[in-house]
C-alpha cells in the first residue's frame, strides 16, 4: 500500500486546529460516501469501482489485443480528462526508451499546434494506424478538429478505416456518437455520471493503456482496494490530506507543489494538476496545483521553493523500490571526486537527495506531506489515482464548492469561438 507522512506540516498546523477541524472533514467525507454533497449526479467514478464490470475490462482488453497485433501505432485523440489519465499511466508504466515489442500510443487533439498535426500526419504515412477518438461531447474543438484531419487520412489510406477507428463517447448523445453510428465504428461508452477528469478508469483511459501493454485489471483493482481502505473515517489519509490542505488554504497558502522524485511520474503530475485545478479552483478559492520533477527542477525552481515567497505547500511523491540494481562504478583517477559514492546504489543516491530536500524545504518554512509508493506498478498507480480523487472531492466539499463541475472552462471557449466567427 501507499504510505503517508503528514508530520512535515505539523509546525504550521497546531494540534488544536486539526482537532477542531476534524468533525468538519469527517462530515465532508461522509457527504462523499453517502452522495449528499454537491454534484451527486457525478459520483459514477466511485460507483464503477464499487461494482467492477469485469466483462467491460475483457472487452477493452480484446480490442487492445487487436490493436497490439495489427497496428504499428495507436493515435489517441482527446483533450483534458479525455487524455491525461492515459498519458500519465502510459508514461509511468512503459519503458522510457522505445521498445520494439510495444505498440506506441501517440496523442493528438490535445492542443491546436499546426506543426504538430502536420508532422504527425506525415509520420503516420506507411504505418499501420489505429485511432481511438475520445470525447464525451464530440464537439470539443481541439479533438474534433484533429479528428477531421486524421479521419480523412484514415479514409484515404485504409480500406478498413472504419474498423480501425474506435470511438469512446457518451452512450446516446453528441456529435461523435452520431458519427460513430453512421460510420459503424466500434464504440466504448463514457458513463453519464463520470466527469472527464474522473474518467481515467473508464474506457477513456483503459483502452489506450491496455493498447500500450499495461495490466489494466491490476490498475483498476488497485483503485478498488484504495476506495475500500478510504471508506473508514479513522486513520484516513485522504481525509487527513484534505483537512491539512484546507487549513493551510485558510491560513493564506496559495500553491501546492507536487514534487515527484521519479520522472516516470511527471505526467501523473499533469493528471493530478487537472484533477485538482478543475475541482477546487472556484469562487476565487483553491490551491494552484504545480508540478516539479526532482532533482531536475531543484536546478530551476528549487531556489524559489527554498527561499521565495512563503505561500507554497509541497507534497513529495517517492518510489520506494524498483528493479534496477545500478551502482556507482569505480574510477581510480577520481577526477570528478565521486569515488566516495563508489559501489552505492543509484536508488540510494536519489533517496538521499529526497531526504536532504525534504529537510531543507521543511527548514525553509514549507509545509510538507510525503506520499511513498512501494513501486511504480499498476497496483500502486491505481491506488494513487483513487487516493487523489477521494481527497480532492473532500477538499471541494470543505471549500463549499462543487468539485465535479468546471464552469470557468467555458469563458475562454466563448471568446475563442467569437474570434473564430462560430455561428450562434
Ligand atoms: O474534465 C473535463 O471535463 C474536461 O477536461 C473534458 O474532459 C475535456 O474538456 C474534454 O471534453 P470532451 O470529452 O467532451 O471532448
């Protein structure tokens, strides 16, 4: 299981404050479990873990197997909650360097760069391509535009284009559902009661992950295990995390930095950033979610975290074990002065960097939480994703906002569509 250490924020949160807050945090947690808080119609992300659909997991795995056998590449088209979960899990659980036995998954429709799209269309030529277009509404500009280009490419290139395109969308509504029915695409459904950023464990995330060769069943059941663990009000780390964040928010802290000690977890940070930012950033409240990869970013924003304006809280995410046994090699000349590390495991060097950074940041006045993952595994990632989902739902209720909507996202779209001359 994941481990949690909250003592790094004790100096900023006197015990009486925490005790005073506990009943309110428990009430927020109960509201989530009982569906009595804001947005009860969006609690499908918990329902699908309470009632696992193994037949659906089988179907996803079957289509993924076909993709792995027949495709040189899977292009996933989607944005926001329709791509970040898959992107995060694929980065965490597939090798960093190209692996001949694996179907690469590339993303499109997650921005509007013409250079990227043109480059992708060029690169796809001569390859056996499958496409998974993912959009609940089917009308989100970025994926819908990318799909126009990629659909045209598929129809020009492959006689069986309609078999190679798989749509993941709403069960009944939306432009993509209509198009999929007309073309006869195979489809997976995004449940109506699951919002985009909570949809990683639906086919939205599961199909691309399985196509990348990830064990989605273990991942899914990792989340189930964490949901069961977090059902209790006592010793509940999600409740503790949310409560401390809320108290620090009330004390004037403005930003949370998620500091990952393993670059495999960087995109998981991007998934967390959307989950937290869209869920709590409402009514002029919330902690701005920011992600750092250490030790890389200790050489960029480390200075700010240590000595800049004291409005940051920090959550460290570490990995406790792994398969690599790399040890620092000997060098009799010792010109780099590193022989004192000879024979030490690289893992232990990174651990020392974490422990040193943790101490330094605490001494610098940053309230710190530490989450430890036993390994970067499907099980741990599943646990972690549910942990964050549960915690931010509780935090939303503590802030008095609906954690499951995102009304502010419409503002930029309105201005953009006006600029583009979209007919009303
Ligand atoms: O979390 C959300 O709801 C958003 O990030 C959506 O997932 C994103 O805007 C994409 O929407 P759609 O799936 O309708 O294309």
